[in-house]
C-alpha cells in the first residue's frame, strides 16, 4: 500500500495520431509503451486541444489555453489577453504547484508556450521561471533533429558546435530525462519528483536513423486504404473501438492507393514517420529503466499522451534551400550539405539534408478511424491515446477506460495524487480557478463526474456532454453526433435535434465568454497583418 506521495512522469509526444502505437492498434513497434499499457490502463476517450502550444498551455496549467494567453500560437501577440502567445500570470504550472508541495521538478523536451525564445531576450515564461528546477530542450515548435534551434539548457542557449557528432534530439530528450531520475535518486533523498518529458517526435521534419527506418521497409506497401481497414479490425478486437462505429471515408483529397503515383516515396514517408515514433519508444524504455534501477517505478505515476491528432500539413512540392528553423547562418547540415525543404517525390526523406512531412494520406491512416487532423476539433484532431501506469495503485492492469477526459484534467490529477493544493494567489497574482477534474477515480473504473468538455481553435469549436458532441469546422455550421452510436462522426443529427444543438451551443457560448475566446475572423486579419510586418512566411508550429 502506498504511503508516500508518488513521483510523477508526464510524457507527451508531438503530432502523433490516435491509432499509431501498438497498444492502440497501429503497425509501429512500441514495446515499451505497450508494456506500460499492459501494466496500467488505457483511456479510449481522452482529448487534447488540437494544436501544439495550446495543448502545452492547457496541460501545464489545468486551464483552457485562452485563459492563460495561448489561445492561438506563440509566434505573435494578437493584441488580446487570450492571444498573447505567452503564459500569463493568472495561472500556475504543475511544476509551480508541485514545487510548493515539496516536489523536485524537472523538464526535458519541447516547451513552446513562450513568445520569447532568444537567449538574450525576456525569459519570464521559460521553464526555469515557471517552476522547473532543471530544464533541457527546445523552446520553440519544430526543428531539425540533428541541429535543433532554440536548444537550451537551464536558461542558456546550447552552442551547436558543442554538440556531439551523434547528437539526435529524440535521444537527447530521453537520455536527459533518465539522467534527471538517476541524479535525483543520488541527491534527492525521499523527495518526490515531477518530470515532464515532451518529445518533438514525430513532428516534421521527417528525420530518422537508417537502421530505424529499415525496420519498416515494406511495412506500408499495402497502402493507406488497406492499412486503415486492418487497423480498424485490430482496434475493434482490442475493444478500443465499438464494433458498430463505421470507418470514415478516405480523405476526399487523396486518391486510392492503387492509383497513387510515386508509391516508393509515399511508403518512405510513412516508414520515416514510424521510425520517429519507434526511436521515441526506445527512449521511453531507457527512462523506465532508470526508474527501475533507482527503485522508483512502483510508486511513480506515468502518464503518456499526444499533443494533437496527426498532422496533415504538406510542404510545397518544389525543393528549395531551407534557412529557417536553423541557427543563424547555418542553412546547411553540420557537415556542410545544403538542406532542402519540400515534399518532392524525387527526394527520399529521412536524412538531415531533407525537410519533409508525411502529409494528408498518412495522417488519415494515423487517425484511423476518425475524421480530420491537427488544427480541427473533430475526433481526428483531438482524440489521443492516454496510458496511465502506477503499479502500487492501479491493479486492473491492461484494462480499458472509456470515460471521457480532457487536458485540464492532467493538472487536477497530478495535484490530487500528490496531495498538493491549487493556489488562489501565486507570486502576488490572483490565479484562475482550476478547470480540470482528477482522473484518479477512473483508474479504478469509477466516475469522476466530468460534465462538459469544450474546445476552440482557429474558429473550430466543439462541446461534448454525455453522449452528444456538437462540432463546427470553421467557417461551417454546427454538426451534431451521438458519440455512443457514432463516435466516428459520419451521421450528422443536427437537423433532427435542433433543441440539443441550441442547448449545447449555449454551453459553448457561455464557456467562450468566460474563457476569453474571441471570433476568429478579426484575429485572422490581425495574424495576417502581423505576418506581413514580420516577414514570417508560414507561422506554423
């Protein structure tokens, strides 16, 4: 029986689809995550916030992203308190709250909740200033895996010239997390720790080692149509999906696999993506090994999830030099090769001198069986795996949990299991009330009495309450789905149930007013103007 507060290991990856990992039905080899799932519980209806930095703002604070200043992204201040692109002072992070309760706090990986990323600029919203005792990782959104921009240790930029020849960001994030655990065991005594490990994998660019890619050579040769059907059957057999839910149609912008040109290149895109997830899983294995070596695995709550659904962003087909996302003056690899950006079928992705994405058709596979992708709040944009592993507490091992939950619940869960308080004031500032509900009862298959789950991003909006989900893809109309009968959102019931549309729409409107959500069109105009002023071409994460 547990007597001491648990250690907490929160692991989040970047741009991975709902069904990619093995224990959720995918083809990718993830033995370490599968082991955690077999020894813990898997949530089948947990949700993120559809995009990188809004998700990170929400998971860190237990609030909705607009409440903490990250209602859109971090690249620009949109001149509205909900859209400053910077964590504000009306929130506390998990690290700040747990540190006040006596925890040591560590972070390894992607931060992406600060508008300020220059080493000689303001640092008020960097990890060390927001509750973490130690930090290593990238402050920005995406980067070359061998030569990452905004790479930072504590509060100092890391010199690219100082990196070892075999440096690779996924490995560095994993190994730093494992080192924190060993160092804490050597110096921390009985103090519990909170460790936030935030991978960039498998976010573009498609960068992976050839030996990892080789494990998947030919694995995706059947093409996205057949592989989506095969995943569906595995997911049904696992109980992750209800057998009555139909598979969504192939993305209408994409051809059938049999009619697809450049199949060797298409396969290679998915092979590299799979290798990125594989490499992450290897690193998670090393982190878990560090917990075992130090005798801390039994009383460590491990949570694993993804920050949004699979990413369907395609890069322009032309190949061109890619100077952005590199340190100033380094548009080349460390050994002098020109880095080329573009989803050009004549250039096979994977090596450091390429910069590609896996695009719409494979994101459609990654999100099997759902519709849409990162950015949108249909199920494909917001559904994530969530694995909870805690040997001393979770005894229904290998079980599934179908109760819905949302990112704000992670903070509530961490405070609950740690016995920590959520403050009403912090550092002289009033703090907004916590929005989340602890998931701890669900570990034991009890209800946690969650009411409505609500989203907004770039004008895309949704509310889920009970069996009903109301959802809108900007600038369209509300759609209504029965999530018990049709979670894949293939049968819109809005016209049949206008009273439910009105009821849920009112809930969403009240939430939006309370949380500082603003109409997207004027914000979009501000964003466009800011992009033109700054010369930033894409403003994507």
